[in-house]
C-alpha cells in the first residue's frame, strides 16, 4: 500500500510539473504556449522535428547564438555559451564548420549574436543566470571572411556596457535594427522585456525598455533584414512578430504566427531569408519555412529507430 501511494504521489507531481512547465515553456500538446493563437492544436498540421545538420560539439560545445551572414550566402555565425573560448564559428546549414575566429574579449556568458545592415557582427555577453553580474556587455566586430579557413583573430571596434536600473536580468536574445542594439531579457514567468542599448562610449548606461513579450521564455531573437519582423525562440516554440516602431523609439510587437517543437534546449534562432534557422545545445540545426509558420505547424519527435 505504501508503494502504491508513493507511485500515485509521483504521478501527481509529474502532471503538476508538466502543467507548470507548459504555462511558460510552451509544451506542444498541453497548452501550446502561445495563447495569441486562438485555434486548437488539432487544426494545425504536424511534422517530424528533424535536423538539417549537426555541428561538431568538440568544436562548438554549445551553440548559444546564430545569425546569417548578409555578405556570404549560406554562411551562419555561431558561438558557444558561458566560459567557453571567446570564438565565433562560420558554419553551413549541414553543420560543417568553415572557419574559426578568436575574438579579443572574454566569454563570461555569450548568449546571442546579431548583424547590422553593414554586415558587422554583434556579440551579446548578456547572460546572467544567477544574477552574479551587475554590468553586461555587447561587442561589435567586423565580419571576418569565412573563406580563410585558417585560424583568425579580430578585436572589437565598439563596446556597449549596460546595467539594468531595477534588476540583474538574464538576457539571451540580441538583435540590431537601424544600427541600434537591442537585448531581450529571459523570464521564467511573466513577460520578457526588450531593451535598447544606446551608448558605446565605454561608460555603463541603463538600457531603455522599448517593448515586452508575453508567454514565452526567450532564448534567442533576430530581426529580418528589412527590420519589419522579429522572431523569438524558446525551449519548445518560436513566434514571429510584426515590428512597428512608435515615435518615441519603442516598439509595437504584433504576433503573426508560431510553431511548436518537442521540449528541448533550443538556444538560438535567426532569419534565413523568409525561413527561420534554429540550433540547440546539442549542436543540431533546424530550418523552418515561412509556410510552416503560417500554418502553425506542431512539430513532433521523430519516430524511434528500429
């Protein structure tokens, strides 16, 4: 009887945990995680969640950010997470590592990478899981030429230091629009906040909140090349927004569409034309088409091999 009681309590605990997770992780099949989508899950098509490539984890230990090059078609820049080597890697969709570049900076907790209209790269040392850091940093570097497969080294040409006025937020999303850098905070409950980083004069400034994102724990972000759409990803889903700038420099984010995928450590996303590329901590690369987003596809775990 005691053993049966223990099993029942374990079952209750598991169901309760799943319900709590679904409320803010977006677990497919339970809550969907995206209340802005009014249609029930059975109206959405399903697909198998299959990678298009895998990176060598002995090189890229944990892909934490990704962005598509605007000068070199088919090239994506990625990097590893906290306390790994301060390096960025040029990779292709199939996971092939084309070039390795050392950045003359410290990787305390690199969380995302972004690109501007001139092709310059921005690296967000913005992670703060335990609230240890008062100050966080964004670096700008010139985009290296991935044709040079040999080891390269670059130095930042601009540095933004910032500290939040009301908390020590963890932020895992970074994007650049009209030469301004924006970070997206990560909140396990409630809303994530979008902040503008204004100064690169070497002084520490307070970021300016310009928008908020509800009902998704943001682990990555990117803006389309025309600056009109934003994509954010979480552990089990991604959503696209129409991005309307308001006169005071803040944003009105209008939800467009979303997808869900099996609960896992998806850490990064970026635009690839109209498609979205995502990576997880295991180095797997996924590509989701615009049609998949428009249809609200619910991706499912692949069938186990016989």
